[in-house]
C-alpha cells in the first residue's frame, strides 16, 4: 500500500505534478493542484491510499515545494 498526501496550503500551483501524473493530479480554478479522489483530513491536508504509488512518486519528486509525500 502507498499513502499519498498533499499539503495544499504550501502548493504554489506550478503544475508539475499534473504534468507527470495526470491520472491522479489536476489543476483547478483556485490555481493549486488537486489530488483526485483524495480524502480531506483537514482544510489543506489531503490523503489517498493506493495499492502502489504508480506515478505519484514522480509527482512528489517534481514538486519544487515538497507539498506531496508518498509513503510506501
């Protein structure tokens, strides 16, 4: 199992995650990235549990502010 977390409050909306992993990431009207299907843990903290990390490891590595974490 892999846990993907997104700390939306520090996201700068560069779009790198959506570019490398569009299956799970998209840009929305607020100018920040969104983790598709994620559960909101708090106002700016989202989490998605998956069988494997898929392309989310690349999304995390591409993030210049490290607001995406993947724990396997």
